[in-house]
């Protein structure tokens, strides 16, 4: 369903790139690449041929020619290339998108997650956490694999049974679990040999010191905007027990309509113009990123239209971003920014829903967030009481049943409860959210503590 | 894939509506609506343009002009409209569908579920449960949010820890969980202000006293029959831990074939004619509602072709319907009705399967239902025994581990077990059904009771 | 998206079949079949009309004419037919596929699973496990339904509470659960009456003594190669708590790309030629079975490209196949065969990924398998210790909490952990895999054992 807007956008892209990447194209030796790679890796050649890049003459070497100073550069049959084009490489043609993404939680996903222990250690020592040298000194991967912390919820039991400190145990679900989404620290060895790779996590620390990976949502080598607009792309990470946004969307009326008729919508409309006349229901990208026909500003800062932080133990308005504070270490709610974010989101809602409809819904959602926060206070207090009564020990943070239930009330069920409510997924709000948190996890915690209390009384 | 049948049906619809809605169209001020709404809510204008309604001149005011006596009517820029067109509004053009739906469990979904405490209270007092006045007196939403009952399985623990009676606790997963599917009671304030809204649950109590919401399965404003025929539409509610019909369908061979080739089928064929020449495998609507090429009568009473009630603690043949008894309060199995229902279902099966094939399958299914019923008897007896031994208390119905397991054996695993078998989803019959019920939940119940017994003996 | 390759393949098929099935067509009374079945079972007639079979004149009686000596043959309106065409029937036109499948774990799926007790008993007695006579003597279905074994994980509790030995209890989740995927033993009564049917499980024991069911992946009566190439077809069995390959694929980038753009790919290309120019990302069939444009040999032996056995309690290299040993009873790892399998798989990867990329990924995966194996050793040791301390009893293998957790660490979570890593599904590697195994199941096991130890000390 291509239309004139697609053609115009192609022209615009060609003009935009004229200043930078386009110049580089003049000495673009595409033919030699294809000559081998049509045989060696025909899949990626075929993908690229289908891409808009191929239509506007963005060939291999424009993106893969290693920039000066990029440690990942190496000689490859007479060309100096990198296997890891970072956002800095995409920036020449897509500057606004790269800039927006750089201040998003996406780009900081590794440091906000599994590489937080490393980030903190680097900052404590006054070192640059993005540099290859710091990584060589502190070994971020090893730090993630051996730290006892709820960040790695299997680490307490692994410590208890001796595997965390066993040199033969790789704890490699950290690599193929956590870091596949959050991103790894890619370190460079000799001749382009890469450590912590393959990895395309959204918060990847690239050899050139930049953060993030554009290819995570625009998969190589088609780099299709249509793909990035489809919910399955977001669902690669936003799914599962602790943040099932994809499943919530699938359950919502929005997701039903997408599943039932999405294949007939216009997916290739240029950014900013893609709007209510092209689709019948929104996808993730519509509400959180797209301009929706000009109603709002397009953004690649995925948290830009949100009020609540829904992932922490207790929900607060959106934190100040990395352009204001070191938000890996300092989490400062910013009520004003959050309110502005919600206003943008509502503007998207209003394109299809009445003001009363949308405003009422957000009120209902806020009530759910408040409920969760109250339940969390109770749960947290109960854990402290169990410590004080000596029913459980603080030795390891996550090895005794009450500790594990306390964790799950927050990290799994409590997120589903809030996130389900945010996007109209009733089963996630109720069964997999509130009921799982309250009846199953808090219920188990209460019963377990009572049992421990009776045992202790008998023993005393 | 439109064909002559679609064209004919359009003409027929136009003629049918000539008697009622069509007359209203003569003074239909569509243009003024669009003049604003093309800018204010472009999404819904675009949806309507794509609808069959727009093709046969069913414009905004035909459906949104408030009927006399509808409390939700209000002045809106010179027009007297409602934001909540109920089934009574759809009835002028779709009388059979509305009548069939009105006696289905769908239409009574709120009263059979979260609004049952209110319904019972109203009936006890001799009040009309559908009226705005009764709702003003009894406050159905508040009643749902503060009643301790297995209907709200988090209510026991919430009561125990003091949140259920805490005025600051909203218990709002009742609204954004239960009622999003079951439906809310929509109460009307001043100037069209609505309480309990937005809500489009199948059993919604509308301001005009009618039950249900056509838009739940025919989402506004395309109201597409194709969408309603796709399994994702049913899957908006029929999914999750307690009735995963959508997941079961996805696992079944029927669902596999739909996923692999459904995009090539004929989805727009008129009701009654849609049949085995249009599709390669059935969807939910095919077996439960459609005429399947004339093999059976089309119906909007979704239970019409069923033998078993699969959701209660113990399975029985289908209950007598609301046209015979007050089935919210009186649940009377009707063996004859159930047998007739199964015969209709088998007739659908026979369009693609041999009689031996289909009959054998139903025999296998009945054996599974019988198994579950026997297991439930045991589980229920075990709970009563634990009460009698004084191992647990009857104070709250759902706060101690054996009570919670007993509930899950029925409400979650036991439904999956039976429903999985009804629709050829082996993982749901076995792993998420029988094995979860027997090994995991009953197993936990047995182990927990044994632990309590040993503790009690030590304490005594 | 048909192309010349499809046309050529049709011609080739017609020529291939000229030797056997084609001859049979000469006396093929298709018209009489359709005359009735267009009315009696219009669905299957429509399906066949859409099939490639109908295009090359493979009509009903070619496949349904009972072979001499097939016990399932019976008179049907003057024709001698079978309702269960087995792989022996498909073999005339598809000999290589049938031969490859016959030595796969697919074909042996019933004997490797729920019918293992029967298979062992037959072999112990020197009887042919595939024969109708042996089945009449030993009753494989009854054996599966009454054996206490972790193969039937609900059997221990059912034994404990008296239902396993209760003649009224059908234990029929064995039929509609286990055997729907693994396959049943189809026994023949009078006049073509079939017992253990309907069933189309991959490892079905057919009346003619052959193993397997081609229609499971090529659903009748379209028998479409396109359908078999789509992941949902594999997902009919490869899903759920104990081997969620379909869910893992859906989460992987491969699955994302398929979901976002698969509807535009070429699905009808003939076997062997279907390759990287037809699709943008691989499906299950691409990596495990297809020739991928000639890069490797096409195969219907689904384990042919694998290194690890990921389903056993402890992972080992692929077992020797049934062409070498009786692999139902003897499971002999074959390092050489496994290494050759991996090399084939890597060859597929290399069509789109660099050697460094793919080789590194397999190294990461191997580390995960090693981790799981170490964790399993610990878990298994812990169970033995609990037996030795007298904290639990060996009476029934799967009725006490530590036994159930021990089982789940292996059979559910431990498989997800390994399988998630094998196919780039981070949530399955981490949350539903390692974390569920270590924090939730092993954690519960440790806590439960500690509680039992304290109770026992008080009692002693």
C-alpha cells in the first residue's frame, strides 16, 4: 500500500543524506562486497535488496566502513570495516532519532539493569563506564555473573549452594537472558575479534563508547519502518512474567483489532505522517513514538509520553532523565515532566476517543497504581517484621520463601497488575496481576511466616 | 475476497432497515457530525468510512440519537445524543441477533460474575436490578469492591490485612479486571457524565436498562463481521489462567491451520452462508455461532451448541436459560437442552469429519469431564476434613494454603483440564490442566495439610 | 507468489508418481466419492480442491484404498478403504521423506513417551510391539493409564488418593493429553471400527504396523508444504511448560521478523530450493529440515542437525538412532553424530550470519547447557540426601513437595532454560528457565526440606 508519501519521503531521505553519508557513498565499493557475500551470506544480501536503503543507494560500506578511532575496526579483504555499526554510524542520516534514543531508558538499558554493579563501581572509581579501558580493568560481565543481588534473582540460591563461586559454573543465563535484551558490553580483541557478541540489546555498550543498538527494533538488513511499527518487534523484550506488555496488548481491544485486520493497514507511511487514516487501531509505536498524523511530535525516547514509572517497587512519576542527572544512580521523580508526558499520550488517545472516555480511563488506571503502592507497603512491612522476629535471616537477600514471595509481589505480579491496567489487559490487571500478587504470593508469604512462627515457638 | 453474496447481503440489509433505522436516516444530520469529528477524533471517522454502515448510509446520528427515556441522552451542539448506544439501538436493524444475545450468558455476564452480590441484594429487596434507581440505592460497584467472596479471590487476604475496609484502597482491579470483560453498571450523572465508563463488557448494564454490548465483538466503528469471526476477538476475554479458550484454540489443529493460511480465506461472506467452502478450518464463531453454509441455524446465543457447563466447581449439563428461570440465582441443569445443543455442535463437526471421528472424540471428552468431577469430589472432601480436624479455619474463605489450592484446582486448572479436552488442546488438558490440578495444586494441598497436622500434634 | 519453480515441481511430482500411485489412479473412482462427500463432508472436499494433490489428479481412492493386509480396511459403499492412511500409503510418492521420518524421534514419539511401559513389556516378552496381536494381549492404553511413573506425573497423587485404581476413573488426560501429540496405538475392531482414534500424533502406531502420521504437519486434506513450513504447525506440540519451542521462537528476532513480514514471503517454493531469497528470517522448518537453497540436504529426520539432547534430566550429545540401536530402551550418546549435526545447523546459520557470529553464539549456548547440568547434579543430590535423612519417603516417586520440585527443575524449567538458550529466547533462558528452576523450584525444595528437618527434630 505504497502511496505518494512514501515516494516523497524517499526523496527527502536522499536529500538529507546528501550532506554526510551521501558523500561517503561516492567512494562506496558496494560491488566487491556483494561479489563474495551473495555466495557466503546470501540471506543478508537478499534482505538488503528488499530494504529502502538499497533503493536510495545506501550500500554496505557506507554503514560498515569503520569510523576513525572505533576500536572494532579491522582489515577485511582490503577494506577497513566494523561488524558493529553503532548509533553513531546511523546518526549521519538519522540525527534526530539517534539523539532522542540516546536519552531514553532504552539506550541506558544495560546500565539500568545487569551492568549496574559495574557502572557503579566505575563511577565510584572516577572511571568512564563506556570506555574499553575501564571494562578491561573491571570486567563488567564477570561482575554481573558473580554479584549477589536481586538484580540477578537466582544469585542468592546459587551462592547458598556454592555454584556462584564455582569457577566451572558460567552463570550464562546472564548473557543469554538479561543481556540479550538489556545489552552487553562489547569488548574488542585482536583482528576484530569481539567479546560479549553477538548481542544487539537496546542498551548495548558499543566499542566506540556509544549506547544502544538501532538494529534491535529495525532488524538488519531490511531496517524496515513497517517492522518497527508492529507490536511483535517490541514484544521481543516486552513480554514474559515481569513485563508482559506484548501479551497485554494482544489481550486489549487495540491488539484484537490489529490481529484481525492489521494486514490491510498502511505500514510504510513516512514517520510523522503515519496516522489515524492509515490504521484502525494503534500499535505500541503509535502511542509511544509516532506523530500519529501530526497530533504530537514523533519521538524515539520511548518514555516520553508516560506519567508513571511502573517497574520500581513503588510507583512514582517519571524520573528525571540522563540529560539532567546520572539517572542510573539517582532516581528523582519529576512530577512536571510526568504530567507533560501524560498530556502527550492523551492527545494520541483523543484522536479516536472522546475526552471523557480517555480522561476517565486514566483516572481508573491511577487508582490501580495507588492500590498496588498500598499493597507493596504492607508486603514490605511484613518482610521487615519477619526479619525482626528472627523468622528469616538477612544473610542472603533472596533465598527464603518470604523473601522470594516479597520479590515476586513486586517484580512479577505487581508489574503485571499495573501494566495490565495501563493498557486495557484485564486478565493481566486481575488474574496475573492483583490476584497473583495478593492471593498467591502474599498469601503464600503469610502462610509461610505463620508456619515459621509456630515452628519457632515449639523450638524455643 | 468479496463476492456476489456480499453485494446481495448489502441490499438485503438496506431493505431490512427501511422499516425503522432507515426512516430515521431521512433526518440524519451526518454532515455536521463529520465536520467537527474529522478534526477532533479522526480515527473513528476513518473507521466508520471503512465500515459496511457507511456504504449503506448508516450515519452517526442513526445510532447515536438518544432514544426517548434513555437516561444517558444529553444535548451536544444542538443534537440529543448518547455516548452509549445499547443493544436496544442495534435492534432496529439487527432484531434476531439482539434477541438471541439477550438470552445468552454473554448478556448476563456481569450479573453472573462481579455484580452477582448486587443482583442478589436487589432481588432480595424486590427491586429491579437493571434500573438506575436501584443502582443509586445499592451501589453495585462498591458492593463488588468490598464483598468477601471467592468471586473476588483477593478479597480474603485483603480483608485479613485491613485493606478491603480501608477507604483509601480502591480495589480497582475489580473495575479494570473483572468488569472489563463481564461488564459494569453504567450510571448516569449530569450532562451525559457517565460513571462506570468507559466499559464495553459483554454483560454491561446500560443506562436504558438493557444488557450487553454489541461493540465488544464488533468493535466500533467498523463493526466488521470479519473481525467478529476471527479468534482474537473472542480471545479478548476467553484467555488466561481460568478459561484459556483462545490459547487452546491456538494449540489445536484448527488454530494451526487458521494461523498458517487464514489470511487467504473468505471472511466477508454474509451470516448463514459463511461455510466450509470459505474457510479451511473453523474459528470460534464457526462452531459456536455461524450457520456454516446452512448446516445449522446461525445464533448469537453462544452457549446454544454446548452440552457441559465447564466453568462450575462440578460440571453439569447446560443450565436452563434466563427465558425459563432466574438463572443468576437458580442454576438448573437441563439434560434435554444440553443434548440438543451437542447435536447441533456435532452437525458442524460432520461438515469436515466422519461421524465415527466426531462421535469418538466427544466420548473421549466426556471421560475427561467425568475424571475432573471425581477429582473435585476428592479435593472438596479433603478441604472439609481439614476444617473438621481444626487444621484450618473457616473465618475467611480463601486465605489459608489448602483453601487457595482447593480454589485453584477448580477455578484455574480444572477449567483448563476440561476446556482443553473440549477443543483439542493437549497441553491444556494435560500439563496446564490435569497435571497442574493433581500434582501441583492438590499435591501442595496434601503436603500442606500433612505439615499442619504434624505441627498441631506437636502443639497439642 | 507462485513462480516457475512451483510449476516445475508439479511436473516432477507427476513424473515421480508415475511409477506407483499414478498407475493406481487409472482405476481411481474419484467421482463416486465426491458425489456423496460434497454433501456429507463438504469441508474436506473443499480442502482437497485447494490442494496440490487435486491439481495433479491425486484423488481420494489413491490414498484411501486399503492396502492388502492392512487391518483397518473395510467395505464402504462398494470400495475397500481405510480411514487411516499411514506413512506406508504416502511412501509410494514420497519415499525419501517417509524413510527419513521413520528414523526420527517423531516417528518413535509414542514409544519414547506414554507407550514406553507397553513397549518395554512387549520387548521383555519377545513380542512385536507394533502388531495388533501384541496390543490385544497387553492393552497399551490401559497400561499407560494405570502405571505409576514420572512419565505420567499425576500418577503418584492419583495412586495415593485411590483414583488410579478406581475403575470409574478414566485417567483420560493420557488420551487427550499425552497421546494427542505423542500418538496412540490404533486398534481395529469390526467393520473398520477404530479404537484409540481419532488420533494423529506424530508417533502413532498405525494398524498396518507403521509408525507416525504425515498429516500431523501436513494437515489433511490440503497437505500444504507452506503450512508445514510455518512455525504454528510445529507449535501444535512444541509449546507449553515443558518444551516451549514455539514461544521461544516467537520471542526470538527470527520470530519477530516472521510475525512482522512473513505474509509477504514465498512459501510455495519446492523442497530443497526454498532458501534465503524466499524468506527474510528462518522458521522452525528452515533450520531443522529444509535445504535452504541447497546449502544442506533436506531432511524429515528432525533431530538431524542437533548436537544436544535437551529433554533428558542431564543433557548429552544426540543419542544413536533407531537404525543403530533400540533407542527406546538404550540411550547411547553419539558424540560424532552430534558434532556432524551441529555442523549442518551452522551451515544454515552461515547463510545469514558471519562465522564469528554463529560460532560465538553456539559457545554461549553450550555454556548454558553446562550450567544446567551442574545445577541438576546438585538438585538430584539434594533429593537423595532427603531420602537418606528420612525426611521424605520413596513409596511414590512424585507425591512429596521435594520430589515434585526436583521433577519440575528438570522437566519444565530446566528444559525451558536450555531450549530458550538454543534459539535466542532470553525470557525463556532466564525468567521461565534458570530463575524459575533455581529461585522458585530449587528454592522451594530447599525451604521445604529445611522445614521438614526442623519438624523431624522436634518429633524425634
